[in-house]
């Protein structure tokens, strides 16, 4: 069996001290720079190359999917797509109940509501405009608006006016103007 002679710790220290006296502070700095270069070359560069190749593959996939036609190539005219989203005018009471229920779920108090109906001149749709004064905190009003847009497919929020009597204290008074887009009434010509 061959014996392997390990370097003596004292001899290694002596060699390092001699090297330091010969080369000064440049040797430790050069060794540190060499170590950093090795770490960068062995670990950081391969990670960056792998990340760039993954991003390139994702970009190619996204470009291929964007070029691919989606389903039916015949596009529906915008007016017909809009008319398919309209709510039935006969269910106005149900739609209003849903709006008030969403306000109650958001813990908002609703004051007197103002409603007005406008009918398109061509008779293609009807617009129920609602001015809804509510009172509550900012987060409740935000949640209410989000629930409205998710709950009713043919509803738009036209305007929100927020007012607070004293800055930073108390509830917020909000006036939310909504439009519920509905099918034309029975008497309207299409």
C-alpha cells in the first residue's frame, strides 16, 4: 500500500506567508478574482443559458399559437355579438334584485335609486340607466363594483363619484352610475 503524504499545515502556512511577502496584496486579490470567475463560469453562466433557451422556446410556442386560427374563422359582426350578450327586458326586476343583493353582500347601504330607460333609435337594444347612491368603506365599494361586473354579463359601470365628509374618517358616500344593457322591448321594431 502506498502512503500518501498530506501537506503539513505549518508548511502550508509558511508557504502562504512567503507568497504574501513576495507578491503583497495582489496575490489574495488575484486568487479571489480567480475563484469568482470559476463560480460564475461553472454556475451562473449555465443557469443563464438554460433560462434564455427556455424563454426562447416559450416565445416560439406563443408565436405558433398566435398564428394558428382559433376555432371558427368566420367572425361574428360586433353588433350581433353585442346583441347576444343583452339581458331580457322582462327580467328587469330580477336584475335589480341581484344588484341590491350584491350591495347588501358588500355591506353597503343604498339610498334612493334613480332609474331611466333609453331605447336605441334603430330598436336594437335598450339601456336601463341606474344611479345608485351607496355608503360604506372603500374596500366594500370596490368589492361591490367587482361583483357587479362579474355577476351581470351586460352591465357597465359608467361613472363612480366618491366623497367623504372628513378625510381619513368615517364611511364613504359613493354615487355609482350603471347601465344594464337589455333586449329591446316587445313594441320596438328590430
